[in-house]
C-alpha cells in the first residue's frame, strides 16, 4: 500500500474517530520528541461506558489530587471555549 492513506481522525481533529491506543501513542511521541518534554506532571482519564455503566479510570504522574482537580477545571474551561460557550 502506498503512503496516500491518511487517518480521518488526523484530518478532521475529531477525537471520537481516534482509538485510545493511538491517542496514548501520540501523547508519548509528543512527550519524548520534545514538544511536551518539559512537562513534569501528567494525567490520563479513561472512560468505559459499555453496558450502560460509566467506569472512570485515571493515571497521574507527579500530581496531587488537588492538582488533578485544578487541571480538570482549567481543561473544562478551555474545552468549553473551543466549543464556543
């Protein structure tokens, strides 16, 4: 197959078209390549909404729970701005 194959999720910026494994791989690449290499704290949230239940898992590095909550509030505000609210 030639190199003309492009993932739709990359072209549309639609995260709902990207797999969790692809997202984690991209984040790790950004961290190790230098784009995020100065970051000393990180958090990953995961949602399993199968079978009508909502199971949330999180992983954090270098953060206290209070810092996780502050990050979530800042992220919420930025996401709402991107959505036009």
